[in-house]
């Protein structure tokens, strides 16, 4: 199954599956440490019970992510994509290490000081996320659509993997003394290792794959200025023509404003998808779903079900009959998802845990499916530099939706005396 037309030249196919595997791992690494922080919310809720850590950490993360991606998107055509992504993965690695060191240095004590430290790290995660998400989605937008699908699947896999690891670590240490903290520390150590692995993959493996070299050379010939360092890392020295042909091509490309207006429906779709999703996940699911027979496992199960079905939803567009290609159809499905708001409200108030698990699964499934449909369809029909810019613009709209969603998530607390 593939999102491409299937008419690839042999030179373009060489290394394709390796590239897809690396894209999947890079997608996983782009959010693994942040999802790790969200997944150990039961530990942070225990340490900082007065500060609503699930909501506050998400709110600390998003302004930095949104502000950074806005600046990077505006300057996208002049940026060195390789340095941008290497900086992002390095920041993820160092910030993950800092979370672990902070917990060890404070011996797992709560209080305002350690909580502020965790919030600062969450802000650093936001900056790293903006660097990587926009940089890699923009980079992959002028390559094979299956690369974007693999990267987005990896993003969702980070949530599914962290949820699975959290279940294992919680079960393993549940009956031991200070077991909650031991599980969290093991979790954070795994996160540090994985971020370092992704840094090495992007720095030394990805740029040397033949198919990646092919697409980056093609983008450079179309006037892209952002791929020169990546081509050099892959052993290719691309020189501009003496007559400045590449400069002329760069000047002839559509502006960010023109690209945005031509794809405003896709931009609105992504914004609305994540406004809805993040107004429910993870804050509402962690704090506002009541007490049920699963006890302190309940929030973990809900978050795990969302993450697993989000991952499944990012593979369903590979099935042709399930892929949504109509722009009007995408908009209708995005708007239809807002029925989740009353559904979650009344289920939390009157329903049992089975219905809540079902709703959460559907929320994740639709989130993943629609995201992949939009980001693989939108860049088609443009030149390399324009596809890169459009990828950055769409990620900007996605992060704007996330920021709005985590802000609106606080509305669920109205009338609860927090």
C-alpha cells in the first residue's frame, strides 16, 4: 500500500524503504520525550497535586512551540534546514536529560521550585518541537508522500510506545516501595537514549540515502536554498548556475501569503482538528472523567487508547477506499468531529468507563486519519521550495490549533472550584 502513483524511476526507488523506516523513527523521536512527560502524569499529579500539571505543562509547552514555528515559517526560505533539525533533536536530548537530572537532584520532592523547573523544560520541548516538526514536514513535502505518512505515523507511535511503556513500568513497580517514581525514572532514561539515537540517525544516516539525495537535488534545481547543507552531508556539492538561474527560480516561487490563500481550507482543517483534540486530550481525560473501577489506571488506559488509535488512524489512508481526497469532504469530516464535545461531556457525567474508552478511541482514530490525509495531499502540484514552505505553513496552523485547544481545555474546570 502506498500514497504514491507507483510510477517511480529506479533511481528514485533505491533506498525508499530505508528512508520510510528512518522517517518513522524520526517522527517517533520528534515527540517521544514530550509524550513521556505527558504519560507519567500520574507521577506528576502525585508530586504537584495543587498545580494541575497535565494542563499547566501543556500550556507551558505550546506558546514556545507556536512562537518558534511562526518565526521559522516566516524565515523558512533562508534557513539551513539541516542545522534547524539538528538543533531540535539536540535540544530534545538535552532537555530530556535535564528532566531526569532534576528529579534525581531533588530526590523526587514536590513543591513550587521543582514544578517551575519542569515547566521550563516543557518550554524547551516546545522550541525543539517547532524546529523539527516544521523542518522535517517541510523537507519531506517535496519528497515521496509516503515519507510524510511514515513520519506522521512515527509521531503517533511515540504516544503509543510511551503509553505501552508506562503500563509496563507501572505494573512492574506498582507493589514496590516508591514504585511510582522508579517507573518514571526508568521511563525518562529510555527517553534520553531514544532522542540521542534520533539525533544520530538524522545527522549521519538520512542524508546519505540515495532517494533522499535525489529529491533534495531536484529541489535545489528548482531553486530551493534550504537543502545545500543536507546535500553536502550526503556527499553532493550542488553549484548554482553562473547566470543565476536558481536565484530566478527562487524569486518566481509563490509567496507564503499566496500559498496560504490557495490552501486556506487545509489550514483551517488542521487548525480545527487540533483545537478539538487538545481541548479534550490529555487534560480532560486525566482529570475530569470521574472515578471508575479501573482506579488510578483509568487515565492511563484512556491516554493509551487514544495514542494507539491515533497510530492506527495514520495508516488507514494507505487503504484507497478509506483515503479522503476531496477538499469539501475533508472539511465536512473535520466539522463533524465537533460532536465529540457534547458526547464527552454527557459520557463523563452519565456514562460508564466502556463508553468513555470507545469515545477516546474514536477521537484518536479520526485525528490520525484526517491529519495524514491533509498533509499528504496538500503539497502536490507545487515546486520544491513551495512545497517546503507549505509544509511549514500547515505545521504552523496545526500548532496554532494545539495551542488554542490546550487553552480551551481549561473551560472544563468551570464550576469545579479549582
